[in-house]
C-alpha cells in the first residue's frame, strides 16, 4: 500500500520542473525545452511565453518522441511558419505521415537538402525525391542545371530523360549518376544529337562498352561520333546493324565500309 501511495504523487523535483516550464519567462523557457522529461516539454509547449524561436530550438533536438512532434505539428504557429515547417520535416523522429503532409510546403532546394541530410530516413528521402521529380516540368532551366549538379540518382534519372543537353552535361559530371540512366538516354530514338554527342565526348562515359554499342544502334547519333565508334565495334554487331531496319542508309553505308576494311 505504501508503494502504491507513493506512485500517485509526482516526484517533487519533477513537479518543480513542470511548474517552471509552464510558468517561466522567455529566457528561462529556453532552458526548459532542453529538459530530458517529455512531460516537462509538453508543459513548455503550453507556456504563454512560447514563441517560434523556442520551437526552432526544440526541433533541433534529435531525442524527441513521435508523440511530442505530433503535438508540435498541430500547433497553429507551425502551420503558418515556413522555418518551423522545414525544421519539423528535417527532424528524423517526425512521424512519416506528418513529414509527408508537409513536403508540399518546402521549396525545391529545401527538398534537395532534406534528401541529403545524414539523419533523413529512407522513407523521407524517397518522398523528397519524388516531390522534386514532380516539380521538374515547371522548374526553370537555371534551377534544373543547379539541381543536376547536386541531385540524387533517381532525380538525375528524371533529368536525363528530359534530354536537354544543357541539363544533361552537368548530370554527366555528377558522381551519383548511374550508367543505366545514361544508357537510356543514348538508346532513345527521341534523344537529341547534341545530348548523345555530350555522352560520347565525356571522359567518364565515352569508353563504356554498353554505351558505345547503344550509340552505334541509335539513328540519332551524330555522324562524327558514329564513325569514331565503328572502329572499335565487334564485327558480329556490325553485321547485325548492316541489316537493321533502325539505321538509315548513310549509317549502313559507313558500316559496310568498315566491314570491307576488315576484310568481310
């Protein structure tokens, strides 16, 4: 009975901290939101002196509970403040549902930053990348070029599919770019000759065997690139291409000359 009775009473020290968090002034409140107790933090959120600076300081913590972050997300002041929205989304403990609902409020490069943060969860990163891709059709050229230099592999894949050589070139220099994205570009009959030429002269990609063959097979490959690739192509591949319905007569003529040069 004695133990049960004690459990119904707050620890005096905790009680003091709760009262202080609920009633203290602005300066002391900064100390209260550093408290280790979730109960004290909830009390601080009810303090009339609470302002955006207190909330920003609170959201910098990485040891907050999901329930507390849900409470923060429900505050009226968060809904109308962009900085608080960003801080809430960037906190790795923010529940996925809350974070996803806030992504549309972030600016493009805030989404990029979110996808790069070490503490970002896989779900948050994927959602941020999807949001970036969805905005690409209305993103100005200058921003897409900057994005091409910083973006993750999935965003780069979407940028490469656009085929704009002004965006393709910085994509090619991005270390996150995957060969599969480049292969898709040089294999597409919709790709521009300029974009294919950019791949052919790029030090990182020009020597990839799969890309070389894909460029030879593409009727949109510039003649100068096409001719330079023929010398290193396997004879069997050239024979197949000589009867391909995909290439034009001029390209087939060049293939014929290359085969005759080799004695076929």
